[in-house]
C-alpha cells in the first residue's frame, strides 16, 4: 500500500474518531504528513473556475499536502481555483489546485481528482422554498456573453449564472443554454465556440433551435448590450426593439405555453469607468433608454421582466464595478455569476 493511500486512510480514520467523540472542528488540523514525499514541480495562477468537493475529499493547508483537513463540512460550498500545481507523489504525477470559497474566508489546496463539476447531480444546492416546483422543468436561455458564462476573456466552464440558477431551483435537467458571446438582437451571424459552429444572433439562434424551444417550460432572453455598442450595425433603438418584438413573437409562436422571461442588460461602464446609463451611442440612444424600451416591450407582450438592479440590489454598483466585473466594464466574475444565479432563483421561487 502506497504512502499516500495510507495517509488518506489515516486522515479519514482520525476524522471519523473525532466526529464520533463530538470534537470535530471543520478547520482544525487532522493530520500532519511528511513534505519529503511530495515534490512540487511548479505552481502558477490559473483561470478561475468553480468546483464542488467530492464526498470524501481531503483539503490541505499548503501545496505540499501537509496538515490535511476533512472536507465533509464543505460539501455544499462552491470552490474557485486560483492556482494549479504539478506534484510528484511517490513518483506519480498529480495536479493540485489552490481553491477559495466564494466569501474568501477559506483557502486550501486539493487534488484535482477530489473535485467535481457544480453541475454534478450529487451536488445539491436546492433552496428550501423551491420544493419540487421546478424539478422537471426544462429551462432554456438565449442571449449574449453574460448568460453564456464568458468573462470577457474566456468561459467559466459550465458555471454560468443559468447553471447556478438551475442548481438553486433544484431541477433535474441541465439548462439548455444557447447564449453566445457578442450575440445581438439584430443580426444573422453564426460563430465558432472552439471548433463548433453555433447560431450567434438571436434570430438565427431561435431558428436553429426551434425543436428545443418547443420542449421548454421556461425560456429566458438576456440580450441587447451588443446592439447598443458603437458600430454594431443594429441601427436605431426603434429598429432594435422592432427586431426584439419579432424574435419574442417567434418564440411564443413555437411554444405558446412556456413562461417567458426578459432579462434586462446588466449595468455597463465605459473604458474610463463611467456608467453608460445616460451615455448615447452613435445611434442616438442611451443605455438606460435601451433597458427601458426592452422592459416596456416585454411587458406589452406578456413576458416577465427580470431586472437584476431590483432583485439583487447593490450586487453591481459604481463603487464595486472593478471587483465584480472581470473586465471592469460588463462581464461578471465567476463568483458574481454564482450570486446572479442565486438571486434569480430566489426571485423565481418567490413568484
């Protein structure tokens, strides 16, 4: 039996003993291990992604995997990797991640093999008020980079805010997320995600996914900020809203019984840090006017309006934009995506 397996069994045994005796402290030291058995070949920062712990995961206070901590008290916690290390354990190569919880209170190292996707069926986060209302619902998203899980530079890897919303609602289906970075209301473009060609702009996304739409119970539309961007080619606000109306009507025609939700574009800033709410674009309308016009149209068509400024007040403000936005302008960090999903789920449960 290898030294590493022996150590793991010792950790689990000691943790079980302490729990049985009523003396378990989640953040206390469970066991020390010899740093001589673990060699660190390199350690470097990595793109932030969210993970959950596997049931018997062991956490460590340092990269050499000493001072092991039983992870059983953190099974519902979301962990965000910050660094990766290549380790040699008794001559066998393994990868470890340094991870932090969403609050920033805890920081540990953990073997990558001890982590799982937040979309794993065994990762349970359903909010109490959800009961079984959403259990068999089929949920779809259409939109741009924000719901797609793009932070302005790269994808979050299956932990967009629709994914988090789904976990908090407790559905048994993955969200059908057809959102694509830089998608617009006005347009007919396709794009490549890696090597996969996907329908990008809203009209072609609807056309391309007609069969999926017919089977959805809840459909979310989160789009518009890229039409407002200068040189988008989308034209006047009147033109943008006319196209949005046609898109919404196309969805309603495909699926008259689905509940539709229109998510207003998130607060946006320019490169100098100024709020764009009252800034006109080259087509003559402000970002605030775009949001108001979208909300008005959605209500006229019987679509539920989602405004994160209302359901998650103070989550994104002029004062914290450089913290909550990865690019300081529009794209939320992965940690904020989790909060968006949480607040949206709470709002849906309350209705």
